[in-house]
C-alpha cells in the first residue's frame, strides 16, 4: 500500500487536495478456486475474478472541474458517475457481464449504477485505451457509460473508505471526513483496477487498485479573503501517523514559484525534502513530508501543514491551460436545437490532434449532415470519424472524431438535433428539470511547453504513472466538458386525471338533474292538464305504491 | 404423505442369533415410525430390515482383533448405496468391541452391535443405531423448523444452516491493532490441509467456495471487562451477541453470488486488551476461546503472548498456529451443518472420521435432512405462488414460468417417490432440481405484484363520478324514509 496526498493551490485561490491509495496484489485473480486476500479488498477481488474484468475505472463526481481557471487536473472525471471497463478476451457475453458488473458495483458503492443499460452504454473505438498491461485493444471488450444525473454524497464515500486497508482509522485517510469533503466546490472519488507488471522484467502480473479522491476547497471565501490554508482548516483534522500497513506515506505540497525569482509563499513545518518534477508539461516543485520518517512527529504529535502567502498575489496574470473546452446548447423552442463545443488550443506554435467523443441520448435526434467544424473561419475536416446512429430506446448516438487543432486557435463544432417525444412512462420524476446529456470526452497528447525528461515513473508523485506518456515532448490529457441540460417537450401529466374528473362531473350533473326530474313530486296547480312529467311521475309513483297525483 | 424408507441389512455372525427369532433366517421385517411436525404435516419413516446370516467372507472379516480393522475389512465387502445401512450383530461376549460399549459405529455405512441376548434387546439397540445413522425425529423436525410451532424446538435445533445449493465459506483474520501485531497466517496451506477434504466429501450436498481475507482495525462491539485476579480481559457470555454487528459491516457482502455465507473469524485482540478470554454462563473460561453464532458462523479469539521484554520492537510478528484454529473452525462447521455427537447413549462408540472429518453415514444424515427440507421449501414456495395468483386474478403467467412450475412439481413428486423407494441420492438430486425451478418461477420478474393495479385504486379514479351521482340517490332515499315515517304517524292521528 502506498498512500499519497497532493495539495496544490489553484490559480483562483482554491486548494485542490488529491488523495491516492495504491494497493498492489501479487496474485493472479483469474485463476484458482480458493482466493486469499490480504490488503486487496475481497469484494472487488471477487468481482474481478468472477466476471473476467481486465480493467475497471469508476469515478463518482460532484461538481465540475473548471479547467479554464483551475488548470489541468491530475485526473478529471465527468460530473455524475462514470464507469468504463475492459473485459478479458475469454468473456463470451460481454453485455451480460457488463450488466451484472454494473449491478454489483451499484450495490458495493451505493450508487445508482444499476441504471446503466443499453441506452447509455457505448463502445468507443479510439478514445479509451487500456491503461494497464494489455496485449490486445479489441474495443468490443470495452464498455463505457456515464450517468450525469448521479448525485454523489456520503453514502458513496463510506463504502469507498471501507475498501482502504486502514479504513479511516490511520494514515492519510483520517482526513477524509465527509462533513468537510462535501462542503467543497468539487469532489471526485474514483476506483481504478488494472493489471501491472510485478517487476521490471514483467514476467508475472500483479493487480493494482488505485483509489483516488480529489476535493477542491474554496479557502478564499471561507477564510476571510485570505488565501492561507492549513490542513486543520480544510479538513478539521490533522495527521498523526502513517497507516502501519503502508510502505509509503507522503504528503506533497505544490510550492512551484509562479514568478521565477521571488518566493511568494512559505510552508510550515519545514518539509523533509523538496522534490522537483515535470508534471503535465509544467515544472513543479513539491515540498514533501514523509510520514514514515520518525523525525516528523518528534517535535509535535501531529502534522498540520500550513501555507502562508508572503504578499498578496497579483491575480491579473492567470495561466491558461494549453487545451480546454466548453460546451453549450444553442437554439430556441422545443423542437430543434444545437450542441456547440468550443475547443481551445492556446499553445503558441504547435498544432496537435484531439479525439472528441460525444455521447448523445437517443431522444435527441442528431442530424449528422449539419455537423460543422470551423477553425479560424475555415472548415476543418476531421481525419477520422466514427458515427453510430441511435436506435430509439435501444442505444445512444456515438460520435468520435479526430480533429487537428492548429496552434493558438478556437475550434467550434456544432451539430443540430431534434427533440423526440417520449412515452409518458419514460419521463423521469421532475421532467421539467430537463434531461442531462453526458460530458463529451477530449483525449489528446498535448505537446509540452518545456522539455520533459524521461522520469522514473514509479518515483514521480501521483498520477503520472497512470497514463503512459509516449515520449518526452508531449503528455496525455483527458478532459471532460460540462454536462448539458436539455429541455424536452413534456406533457401535462395530470391531464388524464383532469379529463376523468371533468367528464365525470358533467355526467354526474346530468344524471342528478335527470334523476331529480323523475323522482320529485310536482304539485301542479291545474289538475285538468296532466303533462308528460306528471304522467311519467304517476307511472313511477304507481311502481312505488304511492298515491297518484 | 412423505415417506422416508431406510433399507437396513442386519447380518448375524455365528453365535449371535437370538433364540426367539420369529422365523428362520433370512427374513424381512418392517418397522414404521410417525414423526409429526405439526397438525397437518407429518413424516413417516419406515425401516425395511432384512435379516440374514453372515457369509463366509464377512465371518472372516469379523474375525479380526479390533473393531476398526473389522470396519475397514467389511467396507470392502459391502456394496451399499447412499442411505442404506448394514448392521453386523456379533455375539454378546465378543471381544471385538471394547468393554462397556455395545454399539460401534464405523466410518462408513455400517455398525457393529452386540446381540444383547434376547430379540427385544436387539431391537432396541437396532432402533437406536439406525436412528443415529440416518435421522431422528428431532433432526427431521429441525429441518422443518419454520413449520413447527414456536417453543417446541430447542435452540440447538435452529442452529443448522438452511439447505441451499451452495455455500460460501469465508475465513477472516481480524487484526484491530496492526501497529503492535503483524499477524500472519498460512490460510492457503490450512485450507488445503484441513478444510478441503471435508468440503470434497460435502460436495455431494452443495457447492462450496472458500476464500479468506485479513481485516485491519476491525474491532469487536463490546469492551471486555478487566479481571484483576487472572490479569486478563473477559468477555461474558451475555455480551457475545453484541460482538458481531460492527464486524459484520466490514466483512464485505457476497456481491457476486446469492449463496449464504459462513463466516469464520479469527480475532487477535489488541495489545491493550490481551489476553482476552470468553466466559461461559457460569463464569468459567471457555476452553477453546471460541463461540459460534447459529446460521452465521464462528468467532475464535487468538491471544498473542506478550513479548518477554516490554522494549521488544513493535510490531510484533505473529504466526498463527493454524492446526489449533482449524480444529475449532471445523468443529463449528460440523455444528452449523447440524452434525453433533451430543445425543448419543453412553454405550455407543463412534469411529473418528479421520482426515475427511465426516463419516459416510453422517453425509447420509445431511442428505436425509436436506432432502426433506428441500421438499418442504418447494411446497411452501409453490403454495405462496398459488396464494399470490388467488389474490391477483389478472396476473399473467408466462409459458416459461408455467413450465418451471410443472417441472418443480414433477421433480418434487419424483423426489418423494424416490424417498419411498429408499434411493436417497437420486431423491436428493430431484429435490434440488425442484428447489431450483420453483425458486426461478417464484422470483420471475414478471410476477411482481406491484406491476398490477389493485382494484380499489381503479375504483378510486372514478370517485369523481360516483360521488356526485350518489348524492341525489342518497337524498331521495332519505326522503323516502322520512315519508314512510310520516305515513305511519298519520293513521294514529286519524284515530
């Protein structure tokens, strides 16, 4: 078990805290009737073994990571729940295994993943590659689904914490207090299972479970306008010890100087060491606290990392990430609309390709002929297009494109759609809230601004080891755009009952007056003129045995 | 209506034939016993005894020195199917059985019985031994426990697990204090060495899967009491029910299968609470330091000896003695399957089942109980399905559900028929199939009763019609009543 915590101040004054717990299991999950678990949680291990899972990535997120202002995230996830799984080639019925897997996971994590069915599952062809050891990339073994409506809260966090060997009793996990974690701008928890090499020679396979959790605290507004922060102020806890089962337990604080010459901030207590690394095309300096070194807890019983800014930061100059994107719904009325995606490449001189993956539910009928991609006023032809049209109530639209982004440009992708009418049983509760369309996924190898050395992957902090970096000059980025909220034409659901009420009332009133007409005793002034009413009344009175009028 | 037939062969060795036999050997005889579970349910058991004299080879096998050797030698001569028994009657003065025991039950499906002089004495012994080796009235009643009125069964009878197609066995090592104890157990070796032979034998009854896990920082739900005299911590018997709950939350549910889980926990108490002992109701420490929870599993407390010097470096490395642990867990496993040696008369001698942990006749014992229970389960399931159909008239039974129901009925009938013929194994297989099909029919998603509108709700929708229509009718009814009352008054006025 290796546990890490990365604290990085964001340009807007918020603080992002990223926890990562890595558990490795040196056993072959696929074989053997008897299985024995030590640090690896049994619930997940059995799942992987029983269903033939090769790789599993599950992320539950509340809030949206603002790439434009916060910079490139270490590991982004779309709002709601995201699940993508590679199955073993031995699995014969992938759809059945996928269905079973999502049901079991929804039980383990108390999330509504059981709503994953064929209408929101897609098979991407290019966007998602296996992150672990894999010898084949047959994308029929891949399933991907996003539930943008999913709300993440404590009931999802508790089972997630239960998978940690030390629980929330020791180590970095003591900071995971639900009350504070959900009082934040962004919360994302994820589980990644993948096979990795056991050693450098890579003869045997180990399984790696990576549990990550990212929170963004808005310290600026909660701290009386100051950007200083400490562990205690953010989590209302401090660190007292490392998890006794951990082989590595470190806290990294991002103290990279924004301006080259001046130190703007200071951290207390003094860090055990300082680590420099190139992360996502940017040179970063980290103050490292090794919780396993005994000297750290000598002076005080607990570790409360604090960061103070020496002088107010000039917030005018905010670094803009090389790649970021934006998405919105255009159009008016309830019949047609338009999905617009803006992709920004702010790299000063390099163009690079990006893979865009769009999943649109079937009730928005896309018109593919209206797809336009415009960069700098000119049409941009994608070099690869994979489009799978939707089938009503069966599967969603899938649109994958490889687009070349010229340097320093904005690319606008628009596609028009028509809103379908649903059957009245298909509307969710509160249909006037609108229907969510999942985030689109941008995957790109972004060229870095500064040269990158080939760093030892195992040594570098956090997530650099999750995504393979192909060479020194570029790094892999996966971005998610905002989820969309689209209004569909909704009927008046109380209408049938209203109609029943109205017609019933009319019928009842008619009946009542007719009945009265028949049964009332009418005293006629002139006995000689017996009208129709009187005769009818007499007939009825005769039947009743009452004296005639 | 269910009849359990046990074929019993009684073999007389020379010199053991009682004088007052009703007819010369060989002859047949039937003994019946009625086990009533409740007013409507009863099970008839029928022992079909066939008496004969021993053959020459059996005589030679019985001529060895000890009972154990005789048992092994006789096993080679037998060709018995599951559920049938062979009882060898030896002379009252035979030296084959040790002094003081009159019945010896072997590892397989045979027993040695002293003749006891008279036929009556032999009959009682035979009845005892056949009941021990097949089933007793209480064991059958225990399997039908949900039909027995409350209070008639002892708590022990409710201990054994429900019959199921499979079981999952989970061994968990709980280490609440990883800072001071680094506990290691060789579970893989222990499972292969001790558990696997037993499960291989039991694989006839159900499918088993075994796994293990280590849980850290898992604590018991109660704080033990410190006892000054023995300078140890004590858990009293009445607090044991509260121990399991907090642990259970950490155990991890069996998400991947629907079989019931048997949990065996090995708890290594934290340093500040060790040594920890369990006290029974009388306050004496329990020898095994373990307890079991009915239909759930067992917990054993494994104390770690304190290091000689207090300065010993932490964490302390501990290797668990798996033989000691597995001995307890296997005993608990037997208890949870309802196999206990407690109710035996004193003059009985049981051969230890050896490495397999289970004698053949004990397997039969399980099969008898599970077959009866399966048949009862199927009848309950089908009855409740029928009740559901009675309640909701317009429910749709699809063809596949109907065929499952037919299959279940056919299988259960064949199971009952096989039981009446004494074919235990095929009866058990048929009852298993019946359970599978009846459950599949009952839990079919199309039979969810929420899918159907109850009639009162349909009525409620038309309330806006019925209510205004009822108003004039009620008013005129009231008027009629008023008029008739007035007319009754008027004649008296006239007078």
